[in-house]
């Protein structure tokens, strides 16, 4: 049976490499690994090149996550964490948050709450809401420095979300942080961000 060229071209579709913005959006929604699998692992060499040669932080994070969990490649958690750490050192908020979460929970690395605070604080300062919430939880649990509570409160107090569950979570953390803070620090934290 002969297959027409148009039928063959419909069957074989080349997948375009993701733009930085597309990839960061996928990472922030935690769909990046699913997308690589959905694309039938066609971009593994390109992803590796962007991570290892071009050292683009979003691709370092993706490549690290792929290696850490064996998605489309043989699992190599040590190398994977190294690439995720490289992405965090370049200031990718999602990488900072993930490294903080991994240290907080002891995922792939030894649990180290103080190191988790370091990573999460950096991502939180960049406005990454997920990191702000995780950082507040660590503070409420007694980790970190009381000197940082005001910043954490300020970030959450000024956070904007349309998700009701997240909104309630923020309100809960604000109430818990208030109990740990001096009233003057709470008043300072409630000032607008640009003042």
C-alpha cells in the first residue's frame, strides 16, 4: 500500500523547541515534564544542548528535572539536582522554589530547613507566590529568622490571587505571622509595596 506524501506529513510532525516564555509558563504550571512526554521525547537533544551548552536557566531546570526523575532519559538524580541548582543560581524563581521545597521535604537531597529558607526567600523576594506560601509555612513552623517575618508578611499581604483556597491560605498565614511579630512590624508590613 502506498502512502501519500500529505498523509505521511500529517503523521510525522516535528515539534518546535519551546520559547523561554512558553517553557517558564509550563514550569510555573508544573506541566513541563508532561509536555516533553506528550511531544514523544523528540526534543531531548535540543533541551540538553540549551541546558548544557547555552546554559539557559529554564532549560537547565527542565533538563535537571528530566534527569532527576528519568523522564525521556535514564534517571540521574545527582546530575539533575546539579542542573536545577545551576538554574536557581541564575535566578529562575521556579528553580529556587523547587530547590527550597526539596530541602524542606528531603526530596532527592538531605532535609535541611535552613537551606530551604534560603532558597525560598530568594524566590519569594522575586514575587513567586508559591515560594512565599512555603516560606511562611517554614516561619510558622519555627524555622528561619524572625527578622524575615516582616518581609514574608508584606509579600503575602500584597499578593493578588483569584483562587479562593490560596486566598484563605494567605489569610491564615498572615494571622499566624501576626502572632509572631511585634505590632509595629505588622503595621510596617501593611504599607504599600512602593512606599
